[in-house]
C-alpha cells in the first residue's frame, strides 16, 4: 500500500457552512466537486464561490427505485 491521496470521495460536509450532508439528502455540487448544502447553494444563487461554476443537484447514490414522485 502506498498511502497517499484520497480522491473521488463523496463529500459529507458543506464546504461553506460545514453542515453535514446525507448521502441521499439534498446537496449541490459543481464540476470541480465543490459541495454545498442546499441552503448555501440557494444563497449563492447556485454559483460556486471557488471556481465560479454552476452548482447542480448532486445525484443520489444508486438506490432501489421503488416509486417515483
Ligand atoms: Zn452550507
Ligand atoms: Zn467549484
């Protein structure tokens, strides 16, 4: 094992306010994987303060689709 970088890890906290983000809860992410809670994303008008990218709803982890909407 060559310990080192950790990448592509699902962020579990909002980068702005530090709020915990559930895997299946609402979260917003930019193309650089900056992750924010819905409250912050809304307050920032869905624009990433780090890279200026658009914040979009983070896709949920694959789950069984029992019923929709
Ligand atoms: Zn936040
Ligand atoms: Zn970003």
